[in-house]
């Protein structure tokens, strides 16, 4: 017994150190949880719970006031047979297919130019990023005036040079592409900043070795720059695709509830807004949101599967 007591006394300093470390770790864990708690609660209250509620409501009829009535897959079946929903799917796909590649290509070219060491580069980078921090409402209002058929600046300048002055938002053949142009202008700055960060992470030793071997600028771009920034390009593609599939704010600001202009510009998220807040069909709106979520999830998973063939993570 005495030997046991002596052993405890001998190891007491070590035990005290362990206890102090555990106490310190517990305090740090509590502090970390306190910092995380606001964000976690925000995600839980404003994202996770509404998403679960939307999923449940997609299988019911609800006008936002009365008790929801369970209808199973009726909402989804009616949507798949609805010409307006079919048109919104086509418009959303076209919007994504056109806007995302153009935005990424333009952002890549601009980031390459901004990666040079020239005078005033900080100013140029700021100017390209300004549209990103501008509210979509302000962007939509300004471009709505620029696109005005009679008083817009764009048509005025075209008239000065005796060029055709199209009805940018009233012509169903070009209305969607007019909005795509605004979307690219608004989002390309964010992609530029991301790609610029990727470019600055490429070691100059690769270019020095390529120059010694006599590689041209184009060969350096294709064999060094492009493969090295593929992780950033992949991230830009994913985020741009998700953003374009959820397009709503610009269209709503630029055309409002004008039914004469709506069909050529109708997107899935616009249909969610219209069904839920204009016609009080919360179940139908939730079903559209659920279908869009499934589509985005499927496309993202496919991209993650195929990214192994073209994204290079090894430096």
C-alpha cells in the first residue's frame, strides 16, 4: 500500500500537468463552440430547417395559410407536364451553357492580363472587382436603363453610328442573351480574383525552365499555366454553374412581373417565386425548388467524378 502511495506521489506532477492540459483544451473547445454557434444557428434556422420544410411541402398542397394537404407526387407530375415549367428548364439550361463558359474564359484572359507587373495594376484589379460588390438590384436597374429601347445609352450610341437598335429586353430572340451579358459583366470579377490567386500560386521556376528549353508563351500557357490552375478552374466552374442555375434577381429587377416579357426569360427559380408568392402555391413552388436541388446535386456529382481526368492537384 505504501509503495502504491509513493508511486502516486511520484507521478503527481505529471498527473497535474495532464489535468491542466485537459482543462485548457476544454476551455478552448468551449471558446471555439461559442465562435461557431452563431454561424451554425444561422445555417440551421435559415438554411437547413427551411430546406427540410420545403422538401416536406413539395408533397403537399398549401396556400401558406390553411393546413397542408398531402398529395404525394402530384405536384412533381403536374410540373413535368406544365409547358411553362418546361420552358423554364430550357431557359435555365441555355443560360447556364452560355454564361458559364463565357464567364470562365473571359475571367481567365483578364486574370492573365492582371497577373502582369505593370503600373496601376491594383487599380485595374479593383475596377474589375467593383461589379461583384455592387448589389444585383442596382446592377439590374442601371442595365435596364442602358437597354431602354428609346432612351437607353446603348441604343443611343448605336444610333450615332447608324447601326441597328434592337429591343434588348422586348425581343424574345435576344432577351435572354441580353440578361446573360449583364450576368457575365456582374460575375466575371469574382472569377478573375479567384483565378488570379491561382495564377500567383504557380512557381516561376517552371517558366524559367521552360524559357531555357525555348518554349513559346503559348506553349508555356498550355503546358504549365493551364494545368496548374485547373483546381481553381474547377472551383470556378462549380460555383458559376450553381449560381447560374439559380438565376432570378437580375431577371426580376429588369422585367418585373411583365407577362409579355416573362416567357423568353422564365427560369426555374423565377417559377418558384411566381408559384409561391404570386399564386400562393407553396407546394408547387417547393416541388420546383426540390427538382432544382436534385439537378444541381446530380450535375455537381458528375463534375466531381469527371474532374479526375482534367484537374491536376499535384504541383
